[in-house]
C-alpha cells in the first residue's frame, strides 16, 4: 500500500509535468477561460448592482466562478478524454499495463493531476476576478466552495476516463468531448445565466452534471446565498454522475490501441473551443 | 533445469486469420531463446500472449510457473517487456521516466545502473522527444530492465539499428544472459538469432517450421548442397540429364538449380553428360546451403 502511494505520488507528478510541458493544452485550459472573462466584462459590462443589504456587487462576481467551473470541467473532462485516448493510441497505456503499476494507481494519478490543473485554472480565474474586477470571497462559504470543487472535478475527471473508454480512437475523443461539454455549457449557467429558458432545458441542466457543479460553486460565492452555502442536492447529482462514469469506465476502458490507430499525434489538435 | 516457459498447442486467431496455429516450445531458465520469422509470422502475437497482453484462444501456457492471463501484478513484477512498438510520454526526461516506472518494482535497479547498461548516460536529463529513434529504443530497453526481471521479452529489439548499434545491443543481451536472466527475443534477422540464441524456433504462417540450436540448424543445412549452372540452347534430350540425379532440379530461364545431398555423384553425372555432348555449362558452381538459404526456404521467401 505504501508502495502504491509512492507510485501514485510519482504518477501525479509525472502527469502534471506532461501537462504543463505541452503549451497548447495549457493555453486552452488556462488562457482561454481568462480571455472569456475579459471579453464578458468588456461586452456586457461589469456594472455595480447597488444592493440595499449587500452593498456593491459586480457582475464579474458571477462570471468569474462560472467560468472557473467551466475551466475546471475542461481541465478534467476534456483534457483527460483527449490526452488519455491519444496516449492509448500511442501505446503508452499498453506499456503501463505491462508493468506492476496497478490500474487504479495509474488512473488515480491521471484524475488527481487533472484535479490539480483544474485547481490552478480556477484559482487563476478567481484571482483575476478579485484583482481586476472587484470579485469578493466570503470566508464562511469557502468550505462549500471546496466541497463543490472537489466533488465536481472528480466527477468530470471520471467522466473523462469513461469517455476515453467509449471513444475508439484519439480522433473521436475531442469531437465527443466538445459535443457534450459545449451544449451543456449553455444550459448550465456557466457563461451567462439564461433568461426564462424552456422548462425542459432547465430540467436537462439540472440533471446533467455541469449545472450542479456550476450552481453549487457559484452560489457559494454569491452574496445572495446564506452561509454556509452547501447544496447537498446538487452534490448528490454530481456523485451519481461519478458513479455512472466509474461504471462506464470500468466496462469500456481499454489499454490497447485498436489495430491500425494512427500514432504519434502528440500535439493536441483540439477544436477552437475549450 | 526447470523451464522458464512452457507452451503447448498455443492458438490465436483474429477473425478468420490464424495468427498462431498450434505452437509449442519450452525455454529453460537462463537461456536466450529466439523466435525467428518474417513479418506476419505470428511472433508478436506469441510473445504478447506470454507477456499477458493478449488472450489466447487455446493451448497451455506457463511462464515462470504462472499463467500470464491471470498472473497479475506479481507476475508483471518478475518480467520485463520491450514491445515491438510502445509509446512513451515524450514530454518527460529519461530520468523522470525511469524514476516513474522503477517505483513499481520490488527488485528495482538503480537508474545509474540501468542508464549505464543501455549507454544513455549523457541523455539522462534530456526530454525523450529530443532523442533519436535508436536512443528511444534504448529507453524502451532500460524500462524493460529497470525491475531486474527474471525473464525479459524483447520484440524485435534491434530492427532499424545500424550494424554498430546492433552489435552493442547484442553485447548487452549477452551480458544479461551471463547474469542469469532468461531472454526471449523475436527477430527477422537470422544473423541475430544465430549469434545470440541458445535455441531458435523458426515461425512462418503461425506455425513452428523448424527448431533447434544454431549448430543443429546449421548442420541440417550443410547436409545439402546446391549445384547451379546455365544450360545453353541444345538439341540434346534433357531427360537424360535430369532423370538420374539424386537431388531435386528446378529451372527458370535456362538457369538450373539442383539441391542435393549427394553433390559429388550428381556433379559427376552432370559434367559427364555435358562433356559427352560437347556442351559447356555457363557459370557452373557448387555450394553448400547456408543457414540463410535454409531459412528462406522454410519461410517460403526463396523465390
Ligand atoms: N490485433 C490484431 N488484429 C488483427 N490482426 C492482427 C492483430 N495483430 C496481428 N494481426 C495479424 O496477425 C498476423 C501475425 O501478426 P504478428 O503476430 O504481429 O506477426 P509478427 O510479429 O511475426 O510480424 C499478421 O497477419 C497480422 O496482420
Ligand atoms: Mg512483430
């Protein structure tokens, strides 16, 4: 067991190095959401809402955590699906499978390093909000933020592993990842909250995993929610999706490339969106 | 002496293709064992079944006393695998890569020792993306050796190497064998199998078509000779030339090739026939069959 923890630690370190040494992936994960924050504020303004009870609140108070969640979901779900399937096509997973490294330790390293990247991306996002746009954090609700963040990122990381199992080759993974996460983004209050969406969209948002993550995290930063701000119903939905992802991954995950899968596309070729 | 590997009646099909079709062999502990054969012979399929990477359709397989299909972690802790084609994360340096994988093994070699074995000392802190193909192959080898395996599988370890690099790899493999490691290697270079192996099986079309030590294969080879000559356009009846021969004649475009175990008698008959008719045979030569001739015949590439 202590050997396994040693492997896990080294594996997390190696996975993180691999990530940060691939500039394109790092840019998409960190840079793009930041650019979106700057754009949102520039386009829609950062008006102060003078509120009788809470004082001055800026709209960035809602954009920043929403985009932080989006960055975290793409750092886990999208990145894992793309990179892991590419590494499978390259025969890296097959190599790992031929060593005594236990599968759960390897995948644990992949998931935890993605959570770490997500943490960095979200902190940078909130940091920009605080430094440039008057975003404020309430210490009392930070525990609720942490719970939401940990459960949400592990959920999306698990779904990323599941998607790797479902995608036959690395060519399919980015398409599936973007085709799922982007539409979800629009109905999940991570960009701009929708005014009066049709009720089925509201329903879809509530049962899919992104909105529970976004709402539980954003609300923990909203001055309108009461302390301590935990949203256990939303957390339960995230846990249910984690279980679904774990089950699909368990049933579909392969370590071998499909015969004839093209190799060597080590540079990320993702579409222009996160 | 116990066997590191026992295989009998191994089969594996991909759809209709019988990639491995009833293969049996044993590898005594401490031996270098070569599986020789052309591309598509079924070598990789065979070794990957022994490594636990692929599932067999039928047959008995015992590797280090375990079934590789169910041996799990304890099994993989005792073997080293160098796949024919395996990826490695190119963003990491050689040292980081070795460090990552070495932690997983009970009997790990130090990075310093492994790196010296594969002669990559100067590249230790270089990212793998900046290594040449041959250097990356040595990283594969280093990863195969890092757990001090009792048994190492090398699937075409030197394909694409220049002769000097191949020689160095051979020395490394001989060093491993001298240290008691059992080595199973596949190759399509006859020379490599002949040079390194204690025992060789020759595979073609999923079957074992010959087996033995390099010496015994060579001896079988040298019992046969080939007589070659060009037959000019003549009026003489060629049946009188060919029928009394001991050996087997093949001809194309008037180039004749006779494979025989009685070269002296056959040559006397041929030259007697030609002299009696005043015919000069073009480029007449007699050679003993080389191991290479035998090999090419066995694998059906001697067109
Ligand atoms: N995963 C696979 N799926 C389908 N066919 C395969 C697969 N692997 C190998 N083959 C086929 O099986 C035959 C034997 O292949 P292989 O074992 O790789 O031979 P070798 O290593 O001797 O070149 C080849 O015809 C090859 O195309
Ligand atoms: Mg092969």
